[in-house]
C-alpha cells in the first residue's frame, strides 16, 4: 500500500487540526482514522496518531486516546509532545503519578513545552498539600522542583508566541520549519536579539556557519551586554577554529562574570586552540578543583593532555569522565581515538550494555559504536568490529544530511570555471608571500605524518587544520548560493582584481597567531583540495602537497573514524568511494591547469622509502635537508588530530593493509572504486 503524497497529507493534517480547534472531535477522529489506513510512512503516522489521541481525549475517551498515543510511542519513543499528551491522558484517567512521570519525561526531551511545566507545577503543589505529609527532605525537593518549573515557565512566557513555536520545533528536530518561522518573525522584528540568537542556533545546526556568525556579531553590535549572544558567539568561534577572535569574546565575558566556571573552561579551550596547551591544562585543572563532578571537564582536560603528548594522563582523564557518567560516549570514543589504548573486557561489556539504553542520546550511541568497533578490531574479532563500525556509521549518516551529489557538482564547477585561461589572466595578482605549505587530500591519508615530518624542519612551523580558506570560499559563494551570477567559483573571473592580493594578505595576517618564528608554516586542512585554484589566485607562491593513500586503505580508514566535524561523506562505503573518485578527478584537473603547483606524496612510498620522500618534499619547498625530518617522531610539538600518537612513533607498515581484514564486507566500496 503506498503512502499518500506529502502535499496531500499536509493539507489533511491541517484540516484535522482545524476540526479539533472547532471542537468537531468526531469528524477529526473519523478523518484521522481513515488516513491512518492509507499510509505506511512513519512520519505521517506519527502526526496522525498524535492528532487522533488529542481528539479522542477532548472527546472524553481517555482509554481510547491512551491506546492511540501508545501506538505513536511505539514508532517514536522520544516524541516530546506524545509524552506531554500521555500526561494529559493520565490526568483525565486520574493517574496522577503516571501523569507526573510523563510530563517530566516530556520536558526532559523538550524543555520548551509550556503545557507540561504548567501541569507539573500543579502536580508538585498538590503533592505538597496532600494529606500524606512529605518529610522535610521531600518538601524541600518538591519546593526546588516547583521553583525550577516556575523559572522555566516564566522564561518561556517572555518569548513571543512565534519564537516559542520555534524553540519547540528545534527541540523536535524540525530545523527547516523552525528556520522558516524564525526568519518570518525577524522580517517584522529586525532587532529582536533573542530571535537573532535562535536563528543563529538553527544556522549552526544546519552548518550554515557564515549566517550564524553574521547574526551573532550583529546581535552584539545592537546589544553589547547581551551575555547569551556573546557566549553563543564564543562557542561558534571555537567551533570554527577562530581562536584569536574567540579570545577577545571570552575575555569580555570573564570581565563581566569572573567566577563563571563555563567561561573559564571556554578560556582553556581557546588557549589550547592557540597552542598555549600548558596554560589550558592549568585552567582545566583549576576548574576540576572547583567542580570535580562534571565529566566534560575531564574530557576536555584529556584532549589538551593528548595534544601535548601526555597520553597516560589523558587516558586517566578520559577514564574519570566515563566513571562519572557511564553512558558518556565521548569519553569511550576519546580513549579509542588515542589509537594506542586497549579496552578491557569489562569496558567492552559496559559499552555494549550502554548501547541498549533506550534513553541514551544519539551522539553517545554513535560514539559507543565506533569505540566498540575499535575495541573488537584490536582483539582481531573483525566480524564484531565491522558490525559495530557499520552501526555507528549508519546512525551518523542518517543524521548528517550529507549529499554526495552536491560535492560532485562542486568538483564539476571547479573544473568548469578554474581554467588554464583564468590562471593565465589572474594567476599573478595574489599576495606573493611564500609562507604557507598546504597539505591537502582525504582525511586518514597520512597528512598528519607529512605535517610532523615537515614541522620537524627548523624553517617550518606546524599549526593545525585551519578553516580560513574554507571560510573565504564560503564568503565568495555569497549569502544566497542559489544566485547563479554571484556564485563561487564562477565569480573568480569577475571579481575586482585587487581582491586577490587583499585576500592573500588577510590569510597570512589571520593565521599568524598559530605560528611561531619559522618563515614557513603548514595548513593541513584536507578539504582545501577543493580550493587549490583559489589558493593559487590569492597566494601564487604557496606550496601544496597532496597526501595520497591507496583507495581501499584510505577509504576504509575514514569509514572507521568518527570525525569531530567536517567529513560527513565518510559514513557510507559507497559515498566515501564516490568522494575519493571526485577527489582524484579534481586533482587531475589541477595538475592539468596548474602543472607543478602540487606535489603528490603517496603514503605507501613514504612508508617504503622515507629518506627519498623527505628529500622530495624539502626540495619542493626549497629547503635544505635536515636529519630531524627523518627523526620526526622525536619532535616535541602539539598535535590535534586523531593520528597524534601514531606520528610520535617511527614509521611502521602494519597499518597500510588493515582493510584486508574486513575485505569480505567492503564490496560496496570496491564496486565504486572499480576494484576487482
């Protein structure tokens, strides 16, 4: 049986809502029941069972309504409004305790449900004044709950109805609908700071970071003392790796609230991002002394210690984090992500037990699957390892919205518009500084190893994966990427010629904060391979090294890795294979239109003959040979990527063909890569 079409069902859902509002409950019930028989689509059924339950409750049939809402909860046990409706139904059945539990669960899932908070206040007050007098401790707990509910209710009631609807939709994961309503509200309330902050939050969730950054910066221009807007802006800047700008924001916040612990921890994160890792560790430790029961503090301390290379204390910090919160997926994944930690049988059992927890947050579940996969791989139990990796990847892919077709379109546009003629006409206009060495390619292709080798040279500073080129490309794409005439990369042949030198100098100025004193520095953002043409135009004397690894090894290593952000293509064997093919296609184009601008360094050749490849890279960069590049594993520097511990060891060959242990599961990848 086929589902009814989306426009048709939406219209009929509106009709049912209108019937309920007009108290025509029998008609609403009849229409909902009829539609339920016509659709098999879960999202449609969820809406229909919800409206049916509401109509039945209003029609004074609470037992029938209870059956309907339970049907919905079987489809989606985390539907906040369904739990709220369950609370209302239980109240109608005089099941006060069940109602309380349902409302409490509803606001846990979505703290913006006004109706649930209102009912909870009444239930808590009823408990306080009941004939069975609670003991003093219970009275105090009830009073705290009343106060918490009243505070949240008061906060929600200050929001205009439209923004309250936006917050509810956001908590329900309906981001596009929330964005639509929020934008409409702001068209009529252009300086509404809370509205701007909500739209920025939606932008961050949808990864439209430039919009979010613009909104938050504008909010602070309008209202410089708005703490929430500044804190939100700070968090976004940290996420984007703009640590110098973040430093100003966090210092401003600490000036106004010097004892705010979350701002102190944010300061530590900023310092760690700026390479001041020892200062960051000290601040994290001070925060833990002040409040030692917050798992996230230990997790962030662990990250800083790992960056520094203090792996033993990093492991202790991660273990402390999961001891405080046994379902803390990030703590387990961080242990796995050291690449050297080996889980005990007890830890594996704990991770598997937590995966079955129905209340577990999706992010925790995904992290636990990836950590479990690593644990079983280390035990050479490859079937269980692949099953865990596959579970984690499927969940992550289902929730990241990545579209490989758009990436392939981007590649085609770069090939179409970044022609040899473009570089002949405009390739001499950029800023002539020779400072940057860009290492590009796919993640897990050996870029961290190349960075460690080069950063061991006295004339080169290692930095991190810098977001500046990606940010510039985003700005050139424009605020409305659907406007063809203003779209990057087409506009590279049209923009003011003076801009190229200005963009190049801006890159050098903005990245200086990550450097030390060497004349050259590395930016190892792998995704920059998409923008080599842009790099050539703004920094014609830059060096670009393509870190390349054999397709099966590279793609499967990416599939096993849970990335913090920015590599959403890596969670499907087919998609990662298509991404790899698109990358090869574009790199071949760059070689054609920019001959000798990119040096390709193959990971397998580095492993086989380190000396030869080190000489190749140094010759390409115009540098004399230094033995320290061969002895790269002895170099003391901060490293922020998953491979940090691996590149602190001498070259080893064992990882080059690890994918072969999983070969029987990798047919979808082989097919896309045309490997027999």
